[in-house]
C-alpha cells in the first residue's frame, strides 16, 4: 500500500476526549472515528487490525471444532418473549418497531436465535456435540459508553454456542472453549487469566471471565501471581481428549483468581502474601455453561440413546474483538505510539522513503516494496512528500513492527537502515539483506 494513495487520517494533536492511552492512540493513528455516542467507524488501518484479530479468533474456534455461521443483527422480539428475557433485559436492549408495528430488537447476544436454529433442525443425540459461532455486531445501550471501542454501544462479538446431551458432555464443550481462549489470547500477544465469574443476566452454573491485567481496566481482580507464567496449551492439543482438556482446565483453575463480584477475601488471604496479585483488569472474554436455561422454555430437545427426548445442555462463549484491539494497545505501546505484536500488525513492514523525488531513494524503495509485496508481506510504503521527521513519527505512531528506512546517504552505498519498532534497535545493511530478512 502506497501511503500517498491510502486513507490514514493521522491526528497531530492529542484528542481531548480520550481518557486512556489506547483510545488516544487509536484516534491519533486514524484507526477509528466516533459516529455517535459509543458507535464507531473502523477506518482502514483499524479495519486491518480488527480483521487480523478476527482471523486468529476464527482459526482457534475452528481448531476447537466450532462451526461458523452468520446470524442477523436484528431479531424479532418473539424469540425473546419465549425465553422470558424480552422483559428481563431492560434498557440495554435497543427496541425497534418495523413498518408493520412488529417489535424487533438489535441483538445484544444470540442465545435465543441460535436455540431457534438448533431446534428447527437437530433432533437426535447423534448430531451432538455441536458448537455454532459467528462474529457479528451487537448493540447494548450501555449507560456509560467510554474509552473508545473498549466499551461502546455497538461492538463486535465472537459468540459461540454449544449443544450437548448431558452435563458431562457440556463440560467437555466448555473445556474446549476454555483451551481455545487461552490459545487465542496468547496468539494476540496477551496474557489473559481465567477468573471465576458471576453468571449475570445470561444466567448459569459455571462461568469464567478472561481478564487482561491493565491499570486502566474497569474490573478489580484478585489472583495468584503464578498465572502470569503458566504454559499455554500447544498447537497440537487434542480437543477430543476429555481427560487432556480437563487437565488443562484443572491446572488453570487450581489457584485463586476471581473478579470483585466473586471475590472471597478469606480464600485470597490463604494465598501466601508474596504470591497475591490484586490489580485492575480488562474483560476480553467470558464463557458460560447454563444447562437447560434456554432449551427448556424454548423446547430445544433431542432424542437420546434411551429413545426419550432430552432438553439439550448449552453453553455460550464470547470474545470482544473491538475491545481486544484497544486492550492490545494498553498492553503494548510507548511514548511514541503503538507497538503491535506481529500477529495483528496492520502491516508487516513500513518502507520509509526519506527523500521522495530523489531517483536513487525512489528506485530503492520501489525495489524493496515490490520484492516484499511479491513475497506476500503486507507492506506500507511511505512515498509521501512529508519531512523525514514526520515520517518517522507516523511510522512509530502506527506501530508497524519493522521499518526499512532509505535515505540518500545509505542508498548511495547500496544500503538501508532497518529499525525494530519495539526495541528501537537500528541496523544498517545492504538492500538485498533487508529484503532477504523477510523473504528468506
Ligand atoms: P462487561 O462486564 O464489560 O460489561 P459483559 O460481561 O456484559 O461485559 P459479555 O456478555 O460477557 O459482556 O460479552 C462477551 C464479551 O463481549 C466481553 O467479554 C467483552 O469482550 C465484549 N463486550 C461486552 N460488552 C462490550 C462493550 N460494551 N463494548 C465492547 N466490547 C464488549
Ligand atoms: Mg461478561
């Protein structure tokens, strides 16, 4: 992508409305724009990051055996009347009427709709286990939307829903998502700790919130500090192994970890003082097992091996991609801007032409840009007329992991500078070596 033809509206001034660093940097880097309170457009740079986050989430959902579909944002009130939540949900639900005066709503979550899909076509235990997910916009009319897309009214959620014949089978489904979440957050460059959580309006029996420790987090959390170094389940984790996944779950729940709603002071005080971590955190994921809470009122049942009908045991599993993007920034930035983990960076590398219009600089940059693009890399080429200082500041702000800098003096020697955004380390090398670093 040539910066001169891209759309990346960088802000020079610090936006006054931003209270936390991620919100400030997302606005300054031209990633998002607020359209009305708590409702955002994702501008091209932001969209690239969001897509990469979603690709990792999707990959790990698929690995764990979940199946993707897509459900609509607008839902009919009828389904919610069946489950009893239409009245229970309160003011967070945006209620709408269509031209026939039929009550509709902008979905805050999808338990009812997915249960309807399930009951309309699954009739036998032989079709279980089943886990259906989508990545879709949600709307919750939050009292206090704030911190940019960290807490917005319209936001994206990956929500998965599992269906099983028995509680034991449902627990295995829960453990699959538990392990998939550990892997997902790790691949996003984050350390998320599962904490016992309140089941809230979704209701249920077993529930964990995945929390990232951050000073700007809205939740108060308490946990054993060893969680910070626990091993993440590997790529070859067998998601069909009941014992294997139970062992992962048992290990990751063996020490104290709870949000303030579930905090047990006495249990926490039993943790040796030096091992206690009390901090603030950001909730990036939340998983629930809630048994037959929806299948029973909505009549979602299957025939079991005993020939009888059984209400299915369900769970639901949410991750917030539009919250994860700022959460990653909270965890990874410096005074100059964002430092993206390579896995979600909007571009793999930025090529900075320090003197656009200078033949040797232009030729060198074009050569590198073409070679890296051909090798399948996402390359941003700063070919604008801006001053070198402005270009450096922009590259640091948008946090691309590697910068290749071509200035007249180095280029005259057949060389460029390669800068690591995270460490700031700069290395001079031949043009060929700079290309080979990515191609080889
Ligand atoms: P919170 O406690 O932060 O209000 P919640 O418990 O109501 O969130 P869930 O119903 O558990 O949220 O939703 C699953 C995930 O969706 C959350 O873990 C979070 O990552 C994301 N999410 C929820 N509400 C918002 C929001 N207003 N803005 C952005 N992401 C959100
Ligand atoms: Mg939650």
